[in-house]
C-alpha cells in the first residue's frame, strides 16, 4: 500500500490498482509494458503478482481470457494506450463472444486533450471504442474511485454470462497521490462476484415432464456447462436419466469421450432424429445450424438451461426454458427427478449404437491408412495415441482441417482440457491460450496448429521460451490455408491467396530462442518427437509435414462460402 517514493502517509494510483486486484484474489497479469503502465507492471511483480509479458497484446488478451475460463476468476490483460489497447480488443471481443471472464486494463492519455482531439501521444477515446466489443466498459477518473472501478469490472466480468470488460485508467489517475488511510478505505473486497442463479422449480418440473414424454431425447453439453464446474452433477444427471449426449467441442471431456452414452460419432443422426433436445450451456448458434434446416427435425422441442434469460428463444422456440446457473439447475434436476421417470426407448439407443459403430468403422479406415506423405488422419492418430494416457494435458487446437479433423479424433477424458477457436472460429488464439493454460495450471500443454493459424501468434514462441513453459507446439505444415497446392489463377507470378511457403521450417523458429525444434515427415517420428517433448517439460515445436493436397477448402465449413457467380476468379 505504501509508496516508499512519496511521504509515509500517501500512496498513489499504481499502488491502489495492485492492492485492489490482490484484495480480490487476482494472482496473474498478462500484458505488454509501455507508457503509461510500465510501472504498474513492475509494481505488480514487486508486490507478488505474477506478470507474464507478451510480444503482442492480442495474445496477452487471449491468455487472460482462457485463464478466466479455467479459473472462473477474471483474467487480467494490461495494455498501453491507443494501439496497444486496440491490439487487445480482438481478444476482449472474443472473450465476450465466448463467455470468458476477462478484464482488459488499459492506460489512457490525458482526457482533456483526447476529448478536444488535440493530438496527444497515443490519443484515442478508448472507452467508447471498447464499448461495442465489451460486456461492459468503465473509466476511472479519480484515484479514490479505483477500488470501485475494479469492483465493478470484476462483477461485470464474472456474473451472469461471463464476458470481457474494459477498464480505462487515465495516466493522471495512475500517477495521482492520495492519503493512505483514505486509499485503504476506498478499496472493495467483493462479497459475491458471481452469485448463484437458482431456478424456478416450476421450470425444472416442466423440463422433466418434457424429457419424460420424449421418444428420442438428446442432451447437448456446451462450454457453459464446462465453465460452470458442476462436473459431478452433470455426469450424475446424464447417467441417471440414461439420455444420450453430444459434447460441443470445448465440452469434450466433461464426461470421458469414450462414455457409452456419448453420441458424438453419430452426431448428424441424433441431431436429425431427436424429438426433445436439452441444451445445457450451449447456444443454438451457427455451430448447431441455429437449430434449423436439414440438420434438424422441424418437430424437435427444446429444454434450454442457461444463465442468460435473453438466450431463450433466440433461434427457435424453447418449450422448457430453465434460467439458472448450471450447478444450481443440475442439483434441482437431480432432486426432483423421480426414479424411472426418464427412460429413453431401447429402439432409440439401439439405433444410435448401430450408427456409432458404422461411423467408427469408417473412421478407422482413415486412421489405419498409412499414406505418404502423412495426412491429417495419420498425424492426428499419432497425437491421439501419445495423449491417450495423459488426460491431464491441455490441448489447444486451431486451424481449419487441423481443427475440424482434430476435434473428431483426439479424445478428451477430463473437463476443460480442450481449448479451441470457439464461437467465432477465430485464428490466433493458439499461443495465448497455451500460455494462459500453462501459467494458471502448471500442467503441460500441447497446441495442435494449422500452419496458417500458428502464424497469427507465432512470435509468442519467444514468450514460451522466456518463461520456460511446458508447451509443445505441433504445426501441421501443409503449406497453406486449407491446402498447399492451390494455384494462382491469373498470369502474375504471385502465389495463390491461400498459399504459404512450401517447405517452411517452423522448427527453426524455436531454436532461435533455445527451445527444441523437430522436423518430422512420418507418424513414427511424430510419436517420438511428441513423447520426448512432453516428457521434457520444456518448450518444443514440431514441424509436422502434411500432404499439401490432403485438406478441404474451409475444412468442414465449405457450405458457408458464398458461391462466386463469375467462375471462382478463373479467367474465361
Ligand atoms: P458451445 O460453443 O460449447 O455450444 P456456447 O458458448 O455457445 O457453448 O454457450 C454457452 C452458454 O452457456 C451461454 O449461452 C452462456 O450464457 C451459458 N453459461 C455460461 N456459464 C453458465 C453457467 N455457469 N450457468 C448457466 N449457463 C452458463
Ligand atoms: N482471420 C481470422 C482472425 N480468423 C479466421 N478464421 C480467418 C482469418 C479465416 N481462416 C479460417 O477460418 S481457417 C484459416 C483462416 C485464415 C486458416 C486455415 O489454415 P491452417 O489449417 O493452415 O491453419 P489447415 O489445416 O491447413 O486447414
Ligand atoms: Mg495449413
């Protein structure tokens, strides 16, 4: 609290920010230093907070967001004014979209100059720029309001549906001095940052009645269910009712992927056939085709368990909404469920089992093939097998084919271990998520990255090496966005828009920072390199060469590409 630089009875804004964060259990700051927050980062470190310094604010923000998702405490991202602030905004917006609690704290320039647009160093009206992308945005204009500002930011980030919050701290407020006693009195320790949201028992009864009436019930678990950390209650409800379930990608591992009630390998079949679907912390957004169209039955009725009341009826009418936090909702379901009340019909379970077997056999044909060069399947099979007996490892996954095929092949056996592009399908989360997960968990992380995807945050390899983090990056190097064999359809000598450098040696990048690089061209070498890298606990990057012709344009999202009316850029 006390600032040794000033008189014994005064403190300043820098100290007050650190005190306010510590008082509320914040242990880590992810950021990038510069005017006016350099001393804030130094002071935080001196006062026992862990400070992780990045090469780009977007990665710092992504690390903070995933730290928030994993810990249910807001991840803190610290940025400088204007450009640093804007670099962090993509991560803040991504956190809001995904429902991850984070707070971006940014220093800002002199308000009087900014508001008259008189051209200050790094001038930008940051709070108003942040508003459309944040769950909430606040500015602290008086040093005695720092405690309240931090409290409001934490409440907004973690209560209800979590999200990204912007907190603007002017340089003037940071540097201001104030009386130590008054400063201490201005701090706020939050009593209940994320209050429970207890469901109305009528809503639970309505939902149970609907499920009991179903011929072909299905549960869909989303990342809200993973975030809720109500793992035992969710598993107990799924197992007691016997209802088959589908995990959305970041809900994989909430129940182990080899659970007999998992319908993941019969996904299209169950979506099209189910007559009652219970959504638990999953939105009916594009990832579920909005609950409409050929993927879905028009007669399906829905139960939706969600903490956000405005999510209900967002895409299709919800017959049985349950507005509650998932922990409270699942406890209420278990308490009100009568023995034998819900018993899915044997014909439904048999049909799913049959479809699962057929699809598993089809997948086995891909996985057992040994093509040369390696394709996505043979490489992912090697990774799956190395990770199979290490369920504690965090898996980060981004790319197009690398993501879509990886999601289906790599099983997860523990909750919240799979971290991926999520609701936006965004590229660039890779190294930030890997660093955030490694820092807050102390566990090893394996990041399986498309070569394009890796490029968005690749310079953070230096950060990984500087902090000696147990992260292994596997770059699926197929020489391009989706594929490496696309050709320029004009007469110029430039590469195609989706091309990346053929034969790029990403492994040499990490060697520049004293990490271990590996270059592999077959599954056996990949197995060895990954096994050794994970065992070493040290930073490693495996450049994994994949057949440039193996991928599909846009991965599994081909249907979202608008069709060109003029021949896909080809000359007549
Ligand atoms: P997925 O992408 O896995 O389908 P989404 O991000 O679309 O999942 O949906 C997550 C949903 O979970 C959001 O609508 C959010 O409001 C909700 N949610 C988040 N945390 C909780 C919680 N603790 N209790 C209930 N609902 C939650
Ligand atoms: N920019 C951002 C921020 N997010 C995006 N999703 C994209 C661009 C577009 N995009 C995708 O949707 S996937 C992808 C891009 C550029 C990269 C796919 O190439 P890859 O993966 O090398 O990462 P595969 O395995 O070659 O398909
Ligand atoms: Mg690629």
